[in-house]
């Protein structure tokens, strides 16, 4: 058994819930990228630390990771649209 598989169950559930909340926060433009990275860090820590044990917050953990992924896509699309609008404005005065 590795050292990362020793995560206490309470920590596993707390981080699963935190991943879910950070996943929602990742939808906020600009701030969302940082929140998504934190959500992915919690996701990875829980997955590596739970081993073969059951996680009561598994659904929230998976939803948090999905929300964080969608949040990154939203942030990238928003940034691209704003950049294109600024470049168009500069080009056409």
C-alpha cells in the first residue's frame, strides 16, 4: 500500500465536495481558470488517495471535474472572443 492511499475518509469526502464547489466557481470568467486547476488538483488527490475504498462523495467529485473542464472551455472561448473583438476594433478603428 502506498503512502497516498492512506487518505482518511473524512478528508476524501471534504476534498470531493471542495472539487464540486470549485468546479462551479470555474465558470466565472478570468477567475475560473485558477479555480479549475484547484478542482483538478483535488480530483487527482482524491483519486490517488482513495485506493479501493468507497467514496460517499464520488458523484460530487466527478461532477466537479466535469464542471472544471467545462469552465476551462468557457474561459478559453470568452478570452478568444474578447481578443478577436479587440483586434477587430483596432483594425477597423
